[in-house]
C-alpha cells in the first residue's frame, strides 16, 4: 500500500541537478529573462566568472521573508499586494512559461522596497556587496457597475506593475521543472474548466492527463478543495453536509488506491502540485484570500492558453537536444513556448481575462439570487 518507489527516479534526477550550481545559474538567468517585463520581480544576478559547479556567486540582497508579518508591516510593505504578486508570478511560471521553481518556500523568497537599477558591481563598490554560495549553501440582469468593475480590473491587470513600491526577490534556483508543452496546455485547460464550471471540458482534460473522467472530481478536490459541482461562491468553504458527503463517498479508498491514482498522473503534475501548495500557504500567511488566489491562477491559465505550442517550438527543441544533453540536464534546458513565441499578446489576453472575470461575476450573482453563499 505504501510502495512509492516509482517516485524515487524523479526526485533522484532533481537532486542531482540541484547539486550542479552551473545548472542553477542557467535556471536563474532563464527565469530573469521570462519576467524581465515585470518591475516587481527580481532575480539576483549571477557572476559567471566566479561561479563553478560547486560555487555560485551572485549579488547580495536584503529583504523580508513573506512570512515575516511584523517586518513587512514595519517596513510599510503591502502584504495583500505581495500575496497577489506571488500567486501571479508562480501562476505564470506554471501556466504561461511551463518553467517552474518547485521550492518557493518562505526561505527562498524575499520582499524588499524597490531597489535602484544599478548593476551588482556598483552596489558592491558602494558597500552593499555580493554573496558567495558554496556547495552546501543556505540558499441586463446585472447592473452596469458590475460590468464596469470587471472591465476596469481587466485593464488594470496590465498597469499594476508600472511603478510598484516593492520587489519580490526569487532565490535558490536549484529545484526546477520544465513542463512538457502538451501538459502545460492541459493544465491550463484544467484550471479553466474548474473556474468556468465546464464539467465536460474538465472530464476530457482528465482523460488527456491519463486518469479517468470520474477522476476530474478528485483533481478538483486536490486543487480547489471542493467538488466541481459545488454551488457556493468561488473561494468559500465547503459546508458540513458537503464534507460529510465526500467522506462517505471516499470512505473505502485505501492507500493502494491513492498510490495507483498518483502513479497514473503525469509526473509534471506532482511537481506543480508541490509548488501550488506552497504558494497557497504563502498566500494565506500574507492575508490573501482563497478566492483571490483562484482568480489569479485562473487568469494565468487563460493567458497561457493564448500561447500555442507551435511548430517553431518543436523545431527549436530538436535543434537544442544535443546541447541540452551535453549540459547534463537533457530535459530542463530545452526551450519552452514563451521563449519561442513571446507570450505577451495584450488584445487576446485582455479578451480571455475579461471573459473569465465576467463569468465569475455573473456566477456569483446567480448564486446570491438563489440563496447560495
């Protein structure tokens, strides 16, 4: 019942890559490039000339852990906005880029006031310094106001990071996962189906992910902690009756059943689940809401669906295979769709995000009309 030996190979490969600091440097540089359009995200610069497989040198950064409530408040850093930034950044890693930091615990993230734009060397020369990390490092029916709110919020999405008061600093780039291109789009579809309550799409996606149509309900419970057919407002807790019904339904499930289900899942989903659970915990610690996190993840998902897995991506993967193998990390160093076809397509993204936000607003109001909370 507790035989999870099939997981060993996946984590063995990950641990080996974590011990190669040149690979960590490659991961950090790729992530910095992917989020170079955001002014509220910072990845410490790598000093290539001083870095080796056993030594990683980067610029030194001071800041507050996301879980340091007292420190964030005393520094005047907006915890609610930081919560949304974390959900957005890691939502985009998963859904848009398919290149995921899989260990985003509070020790691997810092929040700081917006820094100046000088290089690491000028910071070093003025006393801020740099840090060397050794091999064992510490690393109609609805009034117009509702529609106006949705439209305003949708366009605000593209202006929210123009002049932020803070930066999210992302550290420790050893444990990464490059998602298979087809999985990335399927996972986007899964989130879209969960938020739009499109059960047919959800069941088809479950089958494509390698589980049965009936397992769509299990996936919903894993990622949203509620049945896909729940009638409450998104982000609310299940009722006592619903929890009782689920316990009754799954009371005969054994550890062997759980093992079998997990073994059928794409391995990418296991790593994504780890990242999502840590982000959920950070969001709660920062005072973020479940509803807000769901909306943010959903918006990343629908934006990710605007990014196709093009023939150009397939050709680029084939061209890079030999180089990736020589780097000793065949899979993780292959390109992803966002590196081939830039993901920022304002018109299509705005349309999809508006569609999601409008639908959620409509559903919430219908729930209120029928007495659901």
